[in-house]
């Protein structure tokens, strides 16, 4: 069972024992993302840290909801060609996802990848500032609560994803991202792995409950590093990993995808996968 004690360092909130991996597979589009044509303007390095806002799930097991909403932020940033930045409410996503898994709703036991993907398709993502007055309308609560304002679903309806994709390899993840599709949602065993001081994770070992996070960037330039890397973001704030981020190697992804609890889903606002021209030089004003 996923850990539910927030004082435990392995407490994270991805309910690995309630996950339905086959549901994620069934509801994914059937497409070979390793063959997705690359865009001429997709850079060798893409780092969203200048615009994406690092968050901390705190003592609530909403990591999957926060990772899902972060992927939603990437989806709609790509849709606007990098000109629009929306922060979505990870707690609302968490509660909606719990309702899609039997026995999770009503207690802080975490949520699942399939529950979050289904919620993103059927309900959408709720903006933190839904009336666009510059103030947060529904702040992240410091403790678990199922009390979500009724207006949340109304505003979330305009931010639904169009499709999800079950991704099993490093190249499928990389091509999904470089093709401007959206972001990548990850769930798996938390394990004992940690990135190096340089922020690189090259080995995975499972165990210790479940955790969800997201992959939003990459570096295939080989200028700073000697190998291709994916850039992942955590939901434990800047004190986790290296300021909340780490690079993942091909070896890490290969080991990670072999583990029984691993689920990796690409999420896109598009209804069908197709390369799209994206302005990778973002407007960095929040």
C-alpha cells in the first residue's frame, strides 16, 4: 500500500496498489511516437524552469494531481506557442482523480495515473486564478479536503486534454516532447534513487511507496553532458532533488520502465498526434 504517513520520507501520494495500468493503456492513442517526425525548430535543449512554477505538495498526498496539472500547464503553453502561462490547481486534479479509483476518495491515500488522466480528459484542469483578476481563487489547502468549489469544474471545462499516450521508451518520451505534443506524466515506485550533485539520475531502484512527477524538458546537445537527458520536475519543492529538478539518463528510463509499478503517460491538448510549430522561445512574463 502506498505510504500515508506524511512524517515518513517515503510518503508521496501515488497510490501504486490502486493503479490500473491496463486502463491507461486502453485509453491511450495507438501511435508510434518513436517515429513522430521532428520539427525543424525544436531545439537540442529545452528548459522550462524560467516559466514553470515549482510547487510543494506539503503534507497532502497530492503528488499525482500536482504532476498532472503541471503537465496540463505544458500542454496549454504549447498550444499558445509559449505565449500563455496558466497555473492549474493540483489539489482539484487530485480530488477529481480520486473519484475515478474505488476507495480513494474521502481519505488522503493518494491518487492514480489512470484516475488523473481520465479527470483531465473528462473534467479538465482548474486554473488557480479562474476569473483572471491576478489573485488565486482556490489556494492549495494545507491539509487534505474534498471541498472543491462548484465553479472549479465550470472553468476546468475549457482546459481538457485531447489524448493520452502510453510511453515505454526514452525515445518515445523525447519525441513526444520535441514534437510539441504536451508534457509527460510519470508514476512509479519512489525507491531509494536520488540524483547526483550535478542533478543527474542514472540508476533506479524501486521500493518505499509510490510517487508521481513529470517530465517537461530535455538536453540532447551533448555540449554540457555526454549523453541525451530528459528533465524532470518534482512536487516536493526546491529542497528535493536539485532545486526540485533532475536529469534522467537513458539507463534510468530503461531500468524505471521495467519496474512493475511504473506508468508513463504523455498528455496533449491535441486530439491526434501531429508535429506542430511551436515558439520555443517563450514569453517569460508570468
